[in-house]
């Protein structure tokens, strides 16, 4: 069953009304509204482009950072960049971004969608779109909801630079995967009461709170990235995880960016079983519970968190690992359990080394340094009102944030090149 769009506009309206009533400023309201928009279905997904400037590869376009961008080869229009969403979704909005501090420019572009990577349909026809720092250098394109797996943006002109430029492509709509309103994944909860450990913990919100069977107790990390790992004791055939926060409405809606990893009992390393994606926890629409399906035989399951729109560390009240025990004849006889693997806290270890060095800063000739302090990135909304579950005083500012890892894009299917060349920009 296809889930309904999250009722986000309704939620946003109610939230905005509440914030206005509370006398908060519009900037706070906007950030909060962004926080409850559905997950970005393109985040972390594979990207290919016709070409790219060596320092600004296509992968920058779904890395969740507005500051990092893709740039096409100089002087070569048209240019296309394509995102494979990994599965068919029903999309009705694409958001395009440039770094928020750049001077205004207009890019002529069209957005197309495809279910098979070959035939495509127009989602937003070719038109000139202005990227303006006054609007966060963000362009939002709404269109009639369509089922797509691939999104392609074709750019034919850029008034600000002699190449196509985009720092983020975000896709919104509904995604059949991870539908919190669908029946839970199969099997029983194999994580209840099992050993669980976290990369960091703040105050008394310890990891053991995450599988004690009570949603009123929760684990919270001391920043991001953070991991929560549960050891099932033996391999099991898994169908997914259920991640819950307290459904009490005192918890405001929030989005957490989560990757799921698994490790078989014969392996020493974790592998990703579900790519990083944004999941919205909302007491009003999904009882603050998110289901993340995957399949595989694993003994240990790890959640890796890289963002929480509430502005605090990763938060999990209950982690359920759903599945059934796997045949395991030699568990006791021949294979000792792994020794405990404790990861030092983020404050005690350096940031993870990304898969490649970060791109150099943009050439000064490409954009003017803003005369004032650049506005905060749209990726860093201020903290939403903190829920008021029992807690002692927080220690703000103690968190060391690490950059998200870069994931190399997977090859995407060929995409039929349009028969008509797009017009070149004049001048
Ligand atoms: Ca980016
Ligand atoms: Ca709990």
C-alpha cells in the first residue's frame, strides 16, 4: 500500500501557527518548517553527470552539504546530472541549491523523471530560474506527483559562471520503503535485552535505554556522528529495524539521518545494509516510530547517525531488530564471540577520514565573497524547541561535528540522449 504523503503541509501549517502564537520569529519558523518536510529521497544516492570539474564532482550534489557543489566542464552546455533514487518513488517536488553565500545568478534548466533510466518525462520544462542568496540560493520546483526512480536536471545556461553548477538536488514525495504506516517488518524483536553499546552517551541517557522495552527511556549521543550497536548473539535472518522515540506529543517532530549496517558472526567488519537516509519522527503522523526494512543474515546490527534536526545528538528510545534466528550449528563449538568493540567517543577521536579529500574552496573568480557574513546554511537549522522529557542541564557546544563520508556513486543506467540539442545561451 502506498503511503500517503506525510500530511506535511498540514503539519507545517500547525507548527507555523504554533510558533507564531509563541511569538517566534519567521526565520525560526522557516527552519522548523524545513525540519518537518519529508525526507530528502535523493540524499546519499548515486549521481552521474555528463562531465565535471575535477574539484567539484557529481557526488557533491547528494552529500547533504550546501557548501559542496558539482560543476560541469567550462563552456560546455548543455550539461546533465542524474540521480538514481535506488527505487521507484512518487515525487512531487525537486529543490535545487547553490552555496548560500554565492552571488545571485540565473540558470536555465529542465527537470525530467524516468522509471527505467531510458525513457523520460518532463517534470519541469526548461526555464530560467534565479538562484538568489536572499532566498538561500534555493530554487523549489513543484510538479504533479509522478512515479520516478531517476531524476535528471539538464542545464543549458548560467549567467554567473561559464559552467553548470548545483550544490544539492533534493527530491521530495513519498517513498514506499520505510513506510512507518505499513505493517512492521516480519519476525520478532531479537534485540530486546541484548548487549547494546554506543559510540558516545550524554548524561544518563545510556545505550541500555535503547532496548529496555520502554519508550519513555532513551539513549542520546554526545553529538554526531554516533553509532548504536546491538549484538544479537548469533546470526539471524533479518527483515529490518524499528526505531522509536517516545510517542508523547511533548516531543516535537524531528528528522534523523540514519545508515544501517550489519555484521555476520563470521565477519570482523560491518557492511552497509541500508544507505544513509533522512527519517522523520513525528508523534502526530507516525507515533515517533520509523521502520527501516532490509534483508540479510547478521549477528550484530549498527545504526549510524549523522544528523538530528532537533540539534542535539542521536536519540533512540527503542531499537527493535526484526527477524528470525538462523541455522547456527557451530555457534557454541567453534567460534568465540567477538571481544567487545568499544569505540572512543567523538570528542576523543579525530573525524573519520573521508573517502577523498574535500574539494578546494571555489575560485575567487567564480563568486564574490559576500560583504557580510554568509547566512547560515539551510542545512543547519537552529534547534527546534527541546522536548521536555526529564533531563538535566545540557552541555551545548561540546559537540565536535565530523563531515559526512563521501560515498562513491554507483553506475547508473544509460539515459537516452534527447534528439534535439538544447539552445546555447546567448552572450
Ligand atoms: Ca552538496
Ligand atoms: Ca527505552
